[in-house]
């Protein structure tokens, strides 16, 4: 599957007992549009926003890898993206225990 371009939906902000920021990353691909949800929840808007953007980046990295090697990374279970290699490895290992 080839990714032609990325689109981003408008972010939704829901305020209940906590703030939830969510949206969809849209990959325009040779197999049609693929909708990839992301979001973040926290008591503070700024933190919820940062969590949502962090998850957006992680999902984009995962989907790019999936589009090239679907049998190696078939889903996001155990997938971790982080700027610190040691933390990424730690979170990956913890999720597989």
C-alpha cells in the first residue's frame, strides 16, 4: 500500500470530568482512505492536547511502518514511539508482559 498524503480532521474537545482531545488522522492511500483515531485525556486541556499530539505522531509512525510491512506490525498493540530509545524499548517490553 502506498501513502500519497496525510490529512487531519478537526480536533474535537470534550469537557466532562476530564478534558478529552481527539481526532482522526487520514492516510490517503492506494487502497483508499484509512482513518486512524487518536486522542488524549487529562484534567488539564494543555496536557490532554499534548497527549493527543503524541499519540497522533505514534499512530503516523506505526501506519507508515504498517503500509510497508503489514506482517511485522499488523496493529498498534505493543507499538511504542518515543524520542528516547531506552524509554521506547521499556514501554514495548512492559506492554508484552
